[in-house]
């Protein structure tokens, strides 16, 4: 049995496309166990003293061995996320700890580090291609940041810090969740529900009934909290929920759920970790593997954006206050009124129905529009292709050059299913690389073309039209999501890099990886594209211009205010991890107040405890990295700005340059160099401001 399952195990067949038609959960354990054992043996072999540290004798065979494991495990991860039935879940969960343990071992293997380091210091290094040098540099960097170069007597302390930080992060999010769950407001007077949508009322009613109570129960979880803040006419209800939400995990509640002491401790430990590694601050450590070059550069970037967005944010606030006074009888707009007043003003100014818009975005038309954008911009052809898949709804396509050469292939799994993970994502089935195969006659080079999975959770077609199934229709947000994930897919598929470790999205800096995805989103707001990718499901009419104008206005509604808020969070995060002393007299709240004095247009009440709920930076891996959101938006808008400057959203030369300098280069060159090569200068914020309706001449 065991021999059979290894002999013809689809997970061990790397000759072509994944064999989803013959793959079963029983294949997982034998295949992954074998590959893990192979990889461990390979690591032992390659780290032995007999093996010379060179690209050909060490780095290349290691990458080959690891690729098989990551491809096979990638298939398992993928099936688990798109076909999460019990048998697959069990197969996945059985092997997950083993796979995680293996990668953790590799990350701590100092012999591997020593070999990479010797390559980086060898004469060979200078003669390696740029992509190969990048791969070696990344390996050395990652081992260093994991403490590999510390003196032996410092290593235990470094390890202890890492462990305590992991515990503190986990506790931080547990506290926040517990504090969120600890609050409920049960309303017994129906009059207080005025303004709330029916589904929110119904959910609150059911929540109360579940506990055997009369009335309507509201909580601090988003689906309950948000509708109250946005729609409830009762100012008392809004204020009560707002205060509870803003003071979670703080000193006002149960002491064991208070995140205040954890924040100080996390900041202290991060600073100590940075000092051990030889950096002045944790922010500096955080920036090492990122595109941004220094803390002052990011501070300048955020401040520049803040100054330019400020007049628009001030106008937004003035509009809201005036509308609240005149139309809603709210003389002093408080923090708990902002979402409510915003919603009312949005309705008054730009009311349109999402449902109406949705009728125009029919599936075939949207896909045809998307494909045309890609073909026109990047000079490739997209064609239907065939492959074994994991579900009958999945489609498969190929990308070719105009002369018919295969560039890459992708699966498209559009519809939601009960067994599919939520959200939308791109994942890779296979990366691009050059392979050298030797036969008796000669050595030949072949290119392994990349393959991607594009996954969404859109509604499947329902009903019939003229005896045929009515096509699926998508909301505009869903169309944007599709373009976004396709952008990630193109980054993976259109790469021309021959080394797996820096091909496509591999090795791309964290704060630059959203550039192609957000760039593609721009085309969902491009009027020259929309008539061609819309057709009303009943009449076939394209999207009317008047409706598009309303959508655009709604998109940019209060954009100045929202931008300043993101900048406030980013500046606070960065300064907290650079110039703030966690052992000094000043509190985290003092720093936040200072940041707000500099950039905010709305100052929340003094009892607001935002830091205690800032999961991204204390428990989500975004420490000194929250700025990345705005950073990537600026980059992608600025790239789009190059097409605007050329006067054509499909300007062929600009498209070719975007492909040559950004998409196809992947992680083989620093992202800032890619950007400069494409744009001819450093990133500027003006295009983003323009796209957000904040016109700067
Ligand atoms: Zn993304």
C-alpha cells in the first residue's frame, strides 16, 4: 500500500500541471512526509564540510529540493482553502505542524547561514547574476535579523525576547477580543432603534432572544456596532456604544484585560531587540527588508501627504458640521456623530443604488474587459485553456506572446462555495525558473512557466433569461477585487526572471508588493474602459456616464478626512518605534496627542484609548509598518499617473515600460530602483491626491 501511494502519488509528480483529478487526501501524508525527509537529508548533505559554498554546489541544489516541497505543500494548502471538506481538513491539519516545524528549523540553521555567508564573501559573488546575488543577500539578511550573528552569550537573551514578544502579542489580541465580548447593550425601547436597517434590528433581536431576553442586544463586534454608529438616530445609543468601543482593553475595565502595561513592555522589548542587532530603533529593523530606505524618509513622506491633504480634510469636517447643524439639528458634532452625519450627507449628495450598478457588471463582459486591459497594456494574448481542476466552476486560461509562445497559465475560481475560504486571493501553483537538463548529447535550457490560482467569493449566476442561465452580475467592489487579485497574478505570471527565489512576487519588499494589484484597480475607475466592460443584464446597455460620476463622487467622499486618519495612525506607529522612550515619563497617549496636534482634524475625547486596540502594530506584524498602506497607494497611483501624463490609459510605450521595469522584474532588483526606472524619478504623492479628488495643480 505505502509503496503504491508513493509510486503514483500526484503530489510527487512535478512534470506538469497539478493533477487535481486524481488527487485524494490519502496522498498528503505519504508525499509530504517523503518530501520533508528528502529536504532534511538534503540540508544535512549540503551543510557538510565537504560541500563547497558556491552557487552551483550549494544554493542551486538547495533551491531545487525546497521547490518540490513548496509546490506539493502549495497544492495541499490550496485544496484545503477551496475544498475544505473534513477529509481534506484532516489531511492538511495532520501535516501542518510538521511543515511549520521544518521551516522553523531551516530559519535557525546556522550551517545554512554560514554557507550563504561564504558565498556572499567569496570571489564568485561578484560574478553571479544580479538575481542570484539578490537571493544570497536576502538569505544572509534574514538570518541576521533572526539573530544568527549575535555573540553566543547574547543569543539566549535574543531568543527569550522573541518568545516573550510572541506571548505578549497573543495576549494583546486575546485581551482585545475578551474586552470586545465583555460588553453588550440591551435596548428595550423600540423607539431607540429608529433609523437602523431591518437586518441590523433583526440580528439584535435574535441576539437578545438567544439569551432569553426581550429587546435588542447590541455588541462591539463590527456587524452590530457599525450599523448603530452609521444609522441609529438615537444619539444616546450611538454615544454609549462609541464610548464602550473606544475604551476597550484599557484601565477603565477589568485589570486583567488592560493592554496598557503590555504596550510598554512590547515597546521596551522591541527596542532591546533592535539594540542587540545593532540598530538605533525597532523602526530601523522593520525597514531593513522594506522598500522605504529610512525612518526620516517615511516621516517626510507622511508629513508631505498630511500637509497636502489637510485643506481637503478641513473642508470635509466643515461640510459635516454645517450639514449636522442645518439638517440634523446637531449643533456640536461629537465623535459618535461623525459616522452618522457622514452617512446622511453621502445619501443627500450622491445617493445611488449598489444594486442598480450591479446590473451592469455581467460576468462575461467584465472578464472580456479585464482581459482586454491586460492584452492592450502588456502586449500579450489571453486564451481559454484546459486542465484538471478541483471544481466544475473553475476555469483555466493561458497567456501567450503575440507569436504564440506560452508565458503562463492561471486558474480562475470566481464563485463562493460553502467549502471555500472567504475573501479573495492570488496564490501560486508554480513559479518561473530556468532549468538546465543534461543528456548525453548536450545540455539544454528549458523555462518552467509560472502558474497562478485566482480565487474570489462572488455570487454565482441565479435564475434564467431566455431559457438560458442568467449571467452572474458583480458589484463594482467585486470588480475592483477581481482586478486587484489579477494584478498580483500578473506580477507572478509576467515575470521574466529565471531564478525562482526572486521571480514574480518572490523577494519583493513588503511595502511594494501591493503596487501591481492597486495599479490594476485604477482601471475600474477609468471611464474609457467602463463602457466596454459593462452591459446591463436585461437591456445590454453600457454603464451610463451619470451613474459613473456618482460612483466616483461617492468614492472620493470625505477622502481628505480619511487620509489624514490613516496618516495619523502611520505617524504614531513610526514615532512610537523610533523616537519614543518606553521607559521615560511621557506616555504613549502623550505621543498620540502630539501626533494629532500635528495632523488630525478630528480629536477624539480624552478618554479614547486607541493604542490599546491597535492590533495591527501590537499583534499583527505591522509594527513600524502601518505606513505601507499609504506608501503602496502612492506608488500605484503615481504609476497610473505616468499613463495620465502620456494622455492615454493604454499608452503602449508606457505599458511596455511598466512591464519591463516593474512587473517582469519581480524581486530581482530593489523596488525603488524598479520605480525609478519606470517613472524616471522618486515617488510623488500628487497622483494619489488627484485620484482621491484632492486636485493639486
Ligand atoms: Zn493585495
